[in-house]
């Protein structure tokens, strides 16, 4: 089975291709969206894989970078239209926990991801050598709540946590982890059913109605003026 993974929800964006025991990865910092196809070509070339040979394409659903997640979903949807690949969406929080497990972090961990507006996505897990169990489902919390947990000695993990919580540990969701998780999944979806994980409702501000600006009529010199 050949599995291609795309994880663009974090500042470190990754692509990975798992072909049997072979794994090829490409990593990019900073989020240049135009680099996505180049990263994919790199892993395809390294594993001598044609685009039509990919069996499963798995993408990280976030939460995280709005633009990065949307770009990954658009890429997956286009790939399915072109090649009929099976698609999977996996929570980027699950990918972080799976990565923590692979790094042998055990105990109660709090996964924390920046949600902007001085708020954070937070979910808690018990991680053991055998796997992990969700203790608190994902929700949005204020900065003070995460700070209180960090001060109480909780292990805070996530893509950028040391920006706010110096005792935290940076753990990125990776495409390689997505491909490992995808090998155990069968809940494939059509591209149009891939939905990003945000929790916060999207709000739009309606533009005011257009103003009509009247243009004054041009003035012409009077023909009957005989004054000198």
C-alpha cells in the first residue's frame, strides 16, 4: 500500500510518502504554499512512485493555520478528481499525540495549539507505552487556563507552545505520522466531505451598500455673452 501524507496545519509543513517499509519526507518552514507540489514531487521521486500509484492520500484537518489546512484540502480534492485516490482526514491533534507517543512521552499531556485572539485549542490525553486515551475533548480556552495548568506542572505539548509556556515541549504534527495512522484506518471520504477542524464559527462582516457618487454635469461657455 502506498500512502501520501500532507500536513500543513503548523508552521513546519511536511509531506511524506510511505511505500511498504520505505518512507520519504519533505519539510518546509514558514509556509510557502507554492512549495507544496515541489515537496510532493520530491517524495515521489525518492520512492520511484508515479502519481497514479498512490493508494491513499491523508491530510491533517487541523486545527491550526487556516490557509495551510485549506491548501492541503484543495490539493487532496484535486488529486482525487485526477487519480481516484482514497482520501482520509485526520485530526492534527491526534497526529501530535501519536508523535508524542513515538517520542516516548508518557503520562497526562495537554495538547495546545494557538487559536488566535489570546485563546488556545486544548485537549488532554493519557499516554502510555501501549497508546493513548483522550481525557478531555478538544475545546477553545483562554490563555489563563493553559497558564494555570503549566504552573501546576502539566506537560504542555504542541507546535509553538514555548512561545507562551516556557516549560512546554514542542511537538509538531507530521505527515509521516499521518501515513502511519492512515494504515490503520478505513473511513475514507469523498473530497467534498473533508472538513477542517476549527470549533469557532466563521464570522463575516457584510460590506455596506455601494454609494452612488453623482458627477456634476460639465459646464459650457455661454454663446450669448458679448461682454469685453
